[in-house]
């Protein structure tokens, strides 16, 4: 069972509140992101939790999670490197950058290094064609103009910080379903 920190529960409430009560399913992408940021990836229990929170069929949540490549439906390394290989990036060195990363890490796309530090994935257009080739680190940090030297610097920086937990975990967890059921009951009384 997935347990979330109080901060994540509050963030989920904040995102759901952006929509009319009968359209809270519109918050599915935000809720998936919040849950993934805390848990690292979206397993079946995380998908079920999001479905329950938003009163959606689990398959509808699964469809969103598997459609967008920003969601991880299997375990990944501490750093997910998404390299854009769409045509503009490819013409500006995206394929070269991807091949160099594969060589340096000793893995292919959709693989994780044996030490669990890096996962390499092929990314869709990131809207930064002028900065090509580009990559995203953990869906949060854009890295531009990826020459071999810049890739070496990035890998050295990330490797040096490997001891730092990149996923926000806290020891204070809230039983999530209970929290959302209580909120639902309070809303029904209003």
C-alpha cells in the first residue's frame, strides 16, 4: 500500500481544488506526478490509489500513466536521463549525445545501470529545439547543448550526488485513503 507524506496529501488536495468537484479527474496528471515524486515510480498500488482518490477506473489512470513518458511504470535509477531524439534534436546532435550516453553508461534505452544510478530513455520533443541536443534529468532539469564534455560533467555531478536521495521521502506518512475519504465525507456534509 502506498503511503504519502502530509505535504504530498496537501498538494493533492490543492490540485484537486483547482477543478469543479464533478471534474476532479482533470487533476489526474498532477496527482500522478505528486505520487511519483514521492514513491519514485507508479506501481499498481500507486495507480489504484490515484484512481481511488479521483474516483476514476484504475484503467483510465493506467492509460494516462502509460501514454506520457514522464511517468515511470517500472522502477528506475536515481536519475532518469531522457534524451530527445526527435528530428530537430537529432539533426543537432541528439543521436550522437544518445550514443555517447549509452557508451558511457554501458546501457541502452529503457535500461538502468547495474548500480541503480542511471536510467536512460528516449524522450519526445521537449520544446527546446534551439538548445539541441537536450535531455531532462528526472523530468525536472533541462540540460542543453549536450556536447560530450557537457555529458561528462553532468554524469560526474550526478554521480557525486548519488548519496543524496532524489525522491522526497519523509518518515511522517499519512494513510492516504483515510485522509481522502474523510475529506469526501466532509464535502458531502456541506
